[in-house]
């Protein structure tokens, strides 16, 4: 579709929505936009965007880190704790 179905403004590039009235050009564009938003939410960029947009940023950061930790495999958690222990032993003097 070359023009917006609501206001008639010409379509700009590969945009999914009309920039002036915020209406989707077609149902396919609406589905593609929803899929793109879902994929972006799973990336680091999407997570950072969600944290920056939150009213309570520290709480949003804690929630994102909690989700990340819950989805981390057990073997990875063991490696992380081993590295932390190793660095602790190197930094803290032993008497």
C-alpha cells in the first residue's frame, strides 16, 4: 500500500505505521510490527529500552536481573560463583 488508508499521506520507506496518524498500513504490517516488537523485547537493547522507560528504574533493573538469573542454567551459575570466589581470594589478603 502506497498511501495511508486513513489520512492518505504517502508511505515512507518500510514503515509499518503512518507517521502522522499512527495507523497501520495493513493487517500484515500490524502482524509484522508485533513480531518485531516481540523479538526486540528479547534482546539486550529491548531490555535496556524497557528499563529506561519504566517509572521506577531501579525496580525495573532488579526485575530484569532477577529474570536473567532465573533463566541462567545451573552450570553457568556455578562457573560465575567460582570466578567470584577466585577473585575474592586474590583481592582479600589471607592472614
